[in-house]
């Protein structure tokens, strides 16, 4: 006759459940959900704290795409190594800006110093003219609104702090962009190694498409900037509008910002034009309309067919959000960021379509 030995889990201390284990499945599920929410909130808080650094890194990638595009274009006519082509692109860029500041530096600096005063005077005259026409406008209220707008537009200045911080941020963007442009495959492989092996091929295809889209987008932006800047300067100088060179440069630079840039440059142009009389003011309005209409209906459609075509309302919304959150840096990077998001979403849609079709080959290839 054998003894009755209890072989249940409670008889062996090693087989007993841990005191920290939740036996109730419903309670365990709720705890898992709570942990998931804590992780999501923690990641969101972390993203807020490092968002400025991420934006600077993205700015470096944009600059790298700009350098890479110039090197690729130069490679079509100059069969030399990639590093040498990048060096030539950088030297040509430095030479251009040196020439620009050497020949127009003193004139541009004087005009830039006079522009804020001129704009303020013209703004006061415009408000006074509206008041004389029966429009009820309180000058103090307008000034307070303008001050609040300037204070609330940018959070980035509180993080990078003034002129020195701005130069530091610009320096970091240039250095990051230069390193990435010299060895883009190195950083792409580094990111790919962080992913599972079965996802690395799709990651490579996505990165290639993003890089191509970024180069085309920046090439289109540069063409538009040169066109608007040169044409604006030529038309304004023809009529003898003050600060024609400065307005041409500002128009060209602001052309990098779709929607917002055209409004700001046009407002500055018209204010300066009316400082020389009604005829000159009307002429500057005509110049603005001609430049924007020709750019919008001729240059932009031609460029968009070979680059990336983004919905204007979507770009404007992204600019407003990025401008409020990150200031001028976010405003400049909103358009490239939306282009990258569009590429990622299109790639995801292709994967879903391939999965639904039961195939392993994704449409579009690399």
C-alpha cells in the first residue's frame, strides 16, 4: 500500500506562483493596458523634450540631400569621385555667397537696417488711411496683437537662445548634413541594423525613395527661389523701386516657404512700393501678381511633375503647426517633413496592397 502523496503545485514551493503574479485574467489585462498607456505617455513626454534635437537632425538631413543633389548633378558633367564633387559643390556655394556679400554687402546691409523702420511707417500710414475711411481700428490694439504674435510664434528661441544659439543650431545642421552627405550608406546601414532582418530590404527601398524625393523637392525649391528672386529684382530695379536688391533676395529666400513666403514677400514689396508714391505702389502690386501667377501656373506645375506634388492646404496647415511649435526652423522644415511623411504612407499602402494580393513583391520596386 503506497502513501497518498500530494503532487499538486502548492506542495512544491518551487512550483507555486510568484506573489507578484496576477492570477485574475481580467485584472491582468487591465494592468497591461495601464502599462501600455504609461509607456505611450512617457514616449510623448520624451519626444517633447528631444523634439528640438530631432528637428536639428532632420535639418541636417535636408542639407545633406541638398549637397548630394548638387554632387549628383555635377557628376553628370564631371567624372570625378564623390568626395571631390561634394567639395566642389561646397566651394562653389561659399564662393557665391562671398561674391554676393562682397559686391552687395554694404548696400544690402544699409537697406536691411532701413527696412523695419520703413515697414513700420508704412503700416502706421495704412492704418491711418483706413481710419480716415471710417474703419474703426485702434492703433494700440494692433500693436499689442503684433507683439503677442511675435512672442507666441516661436518656442525655438527659448531653447536655442538668441543670435548665438541660432548660429550654433545652423552650425550643427551644416556639420550633420556634411557628415551624412559624405557617407550616406554608413548611416543607412546603421539604422537598418536596428531592424529585424526581414524588414531591412523594405527599409532600404523606403530610404532610397525618401532621398530621391528630398533631392527633387529641394531642386524644385531652388529653381523657384532663383526665378522669383531674379525676376523680382529685375522688375523692381527697372522702375527704380527702393531696396530692389534686398526685396529680390528676400523674395527668393522666402520662396522656399510655399504659401507663407509669397504672402510675406508680397506684403513687404507693396509697403516699400507705396513709400515712393501711389504709382510705384501699384507697380509693385503688378510685379507681385506677375511673378506669383507665372510661378504658380508655369514654374511650379513643371517642377511638380518631376518632384513631389503636395496639397497646398496640407502644406499650409503643417507650416502653421510647425511654425507655432518650433518657430522659423520648423516653418522652413515643414514642407520637406510632409514630403517624407507622404513617401512613408505611400510605401505603407504598397505593402498593404501586396499583402492583400498575396504577393511578396511590392509594386514600384526601389
